[in-house]
């Protein structure tokens, strides 16, 4: 069984060869760069603010209006919530993030639950919402409906805290499985790659940042 996440399926979509070395052979590790570390620090600052009331560090004060607005929404707040989904003969079921039979994993930056409704936020530190992908929200919402069956509707948003942009969508519990199935075509291609052992490299503008330096398309930036 293939265990996947939004980031892993996007890696496969970007370049199957990169996915192979990171997730299958595991002979390469992606350490990330300054942007990755920066994003992690922002997420930690937002989490600590909502979970513990820790003041936002001065260098991240620009995120405080957004995080404070979320914090003012009444309800049961879950920060950096780890969600797992498993597949059974009957369909999909909630499971632990690290369970042996987990099929999909995802982390909700913030989920606020108030009876039958919820607010779901994913923080983004990109400078623009130009390439926003709400499919990530679809997956998280589908999993949230599984883990919290009392929910009927979720208001979701990609919160671009640097550019102060919000990409919003609304999710309905009746469409739960549709949200979880949003990457089925990519998953079929991924399963085929596993079966055939064919992991073709794809060249593109991000090759200079790829950790797979043995690839024929790698070029030092």
C-alpha cells in the first residue's frame, strides 16, 4: 500500500525521479532551504500564539492580525492537527497519523470547531497567492469530516500571511469522499510507476533547487 500526503503527490507530479529518490529509494534527503526554515518558524509562532498565548516574535509581527482574527473565532481550537485516513472495503475511515495502515496523512495548521461547523486554515508564507492550490484544503476538509463526524460544513482558507491574501472555499460533508478522491488520477499514475519501476525525470525551472544532484537535468544554480 502507498502512503501519501499532499506534498508527496505534488513532488511526484513535479518530477517522478525526484519522488523516487526521496520516497522510494530514500537515498537522498531534502533538507530544505531558508524559505523552508522561515515557513516553519512562522507556523510555530502562529501555533504558540493560539495554543499557549505566546506573543508573536517581533520579526513575525506581520502575521499577528491574521492569527489574532482566527483566535477570536469562538470554538474548540486544534493547532497543527495531525490527521490520518485509511482505506477499507467499506470506504474511508479515520486513523492515527502514524498507524501502520494509514493511507493518507495531513496536518491542519488550524481547525476551529463549533458544533456542526468549523473553520480550517492553512498558513502560507509565499509572497503571492498567484499559484494557490485549494486541493490541499479539499484533502484536509475530507479528513476533518471523517475525524469529526458532527461537522456539516467547513469554511476553509489558504491564508497568505505575507501578502495578506486569502483564498477561500467552503466544504460540505455530503461531498466528503469527493474531496478525499481529488488526487485519484495522480495516485493511479503513482501506482503505475511503482508497478513498472519507471520514474522518468522531468526538467523544469526548479531543477537547480533539487536535492537529486545525480539527475541528468540537475544544474547548479
